[in-house]
């Protein structure tokens, strides 16, 4: 089994924007999301993007007035981010997301952990740790935004085979295998080059995080909840530090 880092390094990073639906599409989606939730800096404050990847969240946040610290452990995805930064105030940091406080100022205005990054943590204890770190790092009235896949409801039979995407040069299929606290994500990618198809495959584990448990952890840490939504097996939670 590959670690999360190995899985991204070896398989996902080169096709990440493609599998997510395309760079322009994801940037537009996040611009709309942040606008709908009134996410805008109160005055050139700092936003921390945990699991920033190639910048789907970081770029819209910088456009909204934040100085962004983009944390990710994949060098290739951060390189893609840097190519699109232009003059936006974004600093890319290659590190584990749980180390974000080392790279951030004493207090920040916003922390986001989106794009299913939260499920990449290895245990519920790490989720609680990250929530506690976020609460301590945020200024008063600062917000934490979580967006992650809800794997608590098990798919069965052929439902576990998920077509991620396909075009004339790539076919990406995912297979899910459920365990007690995790789900094994098997990614199978066929790529065409010089008229020949090549198979790439790898699997890693994602954490099965219950949205209601996450809500409890946020309230236990001291957060007030502003948004709690679970739609199409995706949880969106917006919490504010009083």
C-alpha cells in the first residue's frame, strides 16, 4: 500500500486538475463558493489553505484579499500552483498540513481544508488535533471551512466502481473497499501515448469521518457552527471562533 504522499507523487499529481474536472472549472466553483459564504478578507488578513494542491482554493482566496499560505506535501502540485500565482500574495509551503502553524503568523483570519484533504489524515485523533490547532491559530471571529467526502455510508456491489473521468488519452476508474475506520481507494488509470495504452495503478487509505462527529469536535474545541451541509456524500462545515 502506498502512503498518501506516495500515491499522489506516483499517480495522482500529474492528472489531478484533469480528474477534478479542469483547472478553470474548479477555480470558478471555489470563487462562487467563497462569494456565496461571504468569505473575504477584513483587511489583508492571512488565510491558510491546508492541502492546497495546485491552488483551487488558494487563488480565489488571494483574489478575495487574503495573504495566502498554501500548504501541501506534493511538490508537483505546488509547482503547478506557482505557475499560476502571478502577482497574487500566495506563499507555497511543502509540508504536512499538521505543521501549518510553523509557517503561519501567530493569528490568522481564515483556515480552509477542502477538496477531501481532511480524509487524508491517518486517524480521528489527527482530525481532532488539526481542529484544535486551527482554533488556537485563528483570530477572534476567524473561520474554519471544512469540505470532505462522507464515507460513513458504504457503497455495495458494483456501486463501489466509480468512473472518475475519461477522454481520448486517459481513462480513470476508482474502486472502494470499506474497512472499519478507513476506506481503501484503488485508483486505476489507463493512459495512451504514441498509440499505446499503459496501465498505472495504486491504492491508499482514506479516513471515514462522520460529519456529525466532526461537528461535535468543532463545538468541543470552542467553535460556533455557521454552516452544516451534507449533499451528495460531501460535507461542508463552516465554523467560527467566537
